[in-house]
C-alpha cells in the first residue's frame, strides 16, 4: 500500500496517534514508505512486536520547529530524522535534532517537584506535586499578577496560546529570552518589509548568494532547510552551479563553503552594502522605483548616497578595496536571480540594525523580494493564538529594566520556563542579583541550570519527545506551515508538561480554563485549522482531520503567503561600529561566535553535541581562542599555549588555536561553555564569553552588542592540551592549491 492511499485508511481509524513504520527507508520521502497506527501513551510498549515504529513530531522552537519523525523500538526512542512530508526540509534534520534522544534519557533530568533547602544552595528536597502546585497558586494569589513575571525561552505555538490565556486570567507579565542577534534581525525585517516573521532565502532557485556574516549552514534561523536548499543551489540544476560570496570578519564553516571570502573589519557589513548600492545606482543598474525603498529605509537621498558612500570613501573603513566592492556589486546583477542575507556577528555590533537594514535592503534594489531565487517573506501564523507578541521579546535594555524592577520590589515573583538569563545575559544586566532579591522564584526547567539553582521551587517540565504541541516554524518555507508535536514514548519520570502546569494553576486560582490539558489545547487549536477550510489536510470530520494531521506531521497552505510592504520612513541611520576598550591598551578585537553544536550554550548539557567538532578548528568539549599565524609569530605562540585574555570587562585563561585563516588583529572565541551548573556534561568546562564581553548595546534596539569589545593577550608560560579531531598536526598549505594570504584590515 502506498503512503497516500494509506492515509485515507488511517484517517478513519478510531485509534490515536499515527506513526511511520520501519518498512522502507525513512527520511528520503520514498513513496513506498508506509504507516502503522498505534497510541504511544496508552500502549506503553508501543506494540512490542520486534519492528521499528516512526512517530511524527516537531523540533523545539529554538531548533526551528520543523517536522520530525522519531524511530521507536519497543517503547524506546532510538533515532530522530526529518519528516519527509514536511515542507522545506525534505526529510532532513541536524545534529541538534538527533540529540533530542539524549535529552529524553539524560541521567541528570529532574524528576519530581522540589523545594530548595535554601535559596541558591542548589540543594532541593522532593515534595508532592499537589503541594507544589498549591504553593505556587497561593503565591500568585497573594502577590497578584501585576507583581509577577513569567520568563520563558522561545515557545511553540500551543504553549504560546496557553501562556496568552494564563496572562489574560492572571495579569502576569510575559518576557521571552532569545539571543539578541535575532531581536535585531526581527526589528530589521519588520522595518524593512512590514512583516514580523522571519524571511527565508530561496537558495534552491537562486544563481548568486551574497551573505554578510550569517552562519546559515550552522545554526542561523533555519539551518536544516537552508543546508538542503544550499545543496540545490550548488548542484540541483544540471550545468549550473550557484555562485556564493561571503563577506565577514571570520572564516566560519559557512564562509569556508563560499567561492570567495571577503574578510572585513568587524561591524562594517552595512558600509559595504551601502557602497554596493552606490555602485549600482551610479552605474544605472538600480531602477529608481527599486532604489527608493532602500534610500527611504536608510534616511538617505541619491545625492548623499553618491557622494558619501562611494567605494573609494568607504573602503578604508571596511578592510576591502574599492575594486572588491565593485566586484560584489557587479556579481549581483550579472548572476540573476540573486539574494542577499546577513546575520550573526553583523547583528551583534553596536551598529547591528544598520548592518542588517543596509544588507537585507539590497533585495529591494535587486527586485528579489518574494521572487523565485530571492528573499521569500513568511506570512503570520494561520491563527492569531499561535504567536508570541513582539513586545514580549526583550533586548538587553529591556532585561536590565525588568531586573531593576525586581530588585526594587515592584515585581516580587519570577516564574522561569526553559530560559537561563543568569548564564545567557552579561552580569551587568543584574539577572543574578534580581533573582536573589525576588521574594519568590519558581523554575519549570527539566535540568538544574544556573537560573534554576536560584529557585525556591522547581516543577520540572517533561522532555520534548514526551509532549503534545503545535509548532509554527520561524522562518517558515515561504508559506503558512504548522507542525504537530506528539509524545513518541510514555513519560517515565515524575515530570509534567509546562502547559499542563499553567492550566492546573488556573484551576487552583479559580479561573476559567480554556483547555484542561496541553494535549487538549493542541487538538482544539488544530481543529481551528480545519475551520479555515484550506491547507494540506482535508477531512469530513474532526477525528479524521486530527488523525490525518498526525499522520502527515503537520498542516500547510502553499497559497498563504506574505506580501510585505516597502518602508515609508527611515528604519535606521548609517553609523560605523564602536568598540569598548582603548586600542593602545587592547590592540585586538574579540570576536565571539556561536558554536554550530552548542549555540549560545543552551545545548551544552548534551554530550553528543559537546563531542561534535567545530567545523574549522575541530575542537571539542572546551573553550579556546583562535589567533592568526601573524599574531602567533609576533607573540611567540603555538597551538596549545595557555594565554591570559584581558578585556575592559574581565579576564580568563584559555588555550590558543593558531588558525592561518584568522585575520590578524582579531581574536575569535566560541560561545557555548562556561556553565557553573547545567548537568555533569556542561558544568566546569571552559569560559562563557559573556563574562569577557563589555555590556555594549545597539542603540536603536537596546540589544547586547557582543561583537564590540577589544582585548589583549598575555603569555602565561604554560600549556594546555586541546581536544580536537585533527590531532596535534598544525594546519599547513597543500602543494596542489595556491597559497591564500589573509591580510589584516585596520580595525
């Protein structure tokens, strides 16, 4: 029986969840793949019949929220892959999705509600769940919602709906913690294109990609979808290979895939983009109707663009030559369709918003917005309840103000769900001091991280693979899409889904519950999709719709697309980057970067990801600094030497990795390590760069400018062993390839 035929049968079944059977190859979209029907919650052994079963579910929102399938054998989750039916990913996944199995079976997962023996001790005693819920309800009853805040990481769509209902009933404030580079990105896209969802480049149909610093193959916004599309971009069209130029200060794994890398001074991406626009304008290659939205967004006119941002004037501040800037501009018009993207360190400079507006805005000039091979805008979620309000996502400035209110007593109660502000934010934000000053702190984390150690009560969340939910990928595939999340195994620890806990608290507070459980909320919201009367799932009744939805792993509507709008006012003013620290005292620019495996440290508790080599250095399980060969020669350093890194903010001792591709004048350091808690696999390893980076902000958004600090390094005379895949052999030039010399731009 073929898959589509089987769906018709599956939709009429009275049993519960639908899963992929292990009859064919999984993850490649082979039509012969079949389905079997089972209910993973009630049949705890998942039909012990000695064969694989594959359940459709969804990735966490901070991993993209796309569709997954999970191989389950005799009640145990074994393997994660991408859902071959889900749009955009073509059955693919990444290492982060694979590691969800390790989160499920992690030996340090918390089980049972707990009360701290004393605040900050990290010691807890188990208490009954009913007692814990009553205690939290009593706290909220006494203090009132106006004196409480709920801090969360990124929520999936059904959690967002539950939190919205909880906020409406209690009056509690909601604050979302996500990396500040994405706050800058969302602001830039909203001001440039008039949409609040993130766009996605249509790489599969593009001929040329110009990327400004975004690590799109390794962790940035939609790495699975973009990696697959990049493969199509390179070799998906017979006789045509897409051309990729990368402009950025560091040779990341993504930059190493480019045909040309243009090393620049950190934070100068926007200036390069303006000079490109100037070339296109003066050479008559930018039609006025396309140029106008760009000039409007940057508060410029054609005269100022021509005079102030000519390549010869801009080049010294960027590290590129005027000829190189012209080469970039000409490539954009000679290889159509072309698309421009930007992110990661470009968003983390003190002029991050300008960098992103100036770079993404080039798509207006190219006429590539919402065009095949261009930049595809994504529509709003198909239901209003499925999104988190933009004002709930805070920048560093917003967090600092919130923590000041907590310390002042205006907010006395803090609830925290899957967010770790004590680790993720710089110490100058006052996160630790605020939580210590709060009257009540309640954590819903499944692991004991730095923030949870400061909690009075811990009500641990279930693992991701044990929960129900709906997820709206952000960015989506260019049209409306929703993935459904379902439990793939029976919960086996004494933990409860976060949504279930919030709904239980509403009941204890005497408030109306819109849904009784997170599962019911998921299914009720899913049925609202049916009421739209469109999309990929059609059914004659509710039961058929739900079963078919679970069978396919989601719902999508390729006709539902975003149109966007051109900017009507200036989004930002051009500005050059600034750096903390005097250059004569701190001669190098400290350039942090998120690891493809660990991100900003949120995944450091998973050993599979700890052991995944960084693409360029192949280092694992620790923190290091990358220095150029020229810097190493100047200071007499070798790979493995232990040095002292000093910034205006702090000091740390770290081993050196000599990287011939690192620019002289730049010291690169990965995020991800430096946890003082967060399980045996993360605690006590390396350094968190946030402790070294000065708390500089991007003035337009108030975000944390983590790429805006200078440093110096001092030899200690000691050595440390680096764990790396390439062993102790230093990088050297291959005889059959020409030598590429990396020059030092003046920062």
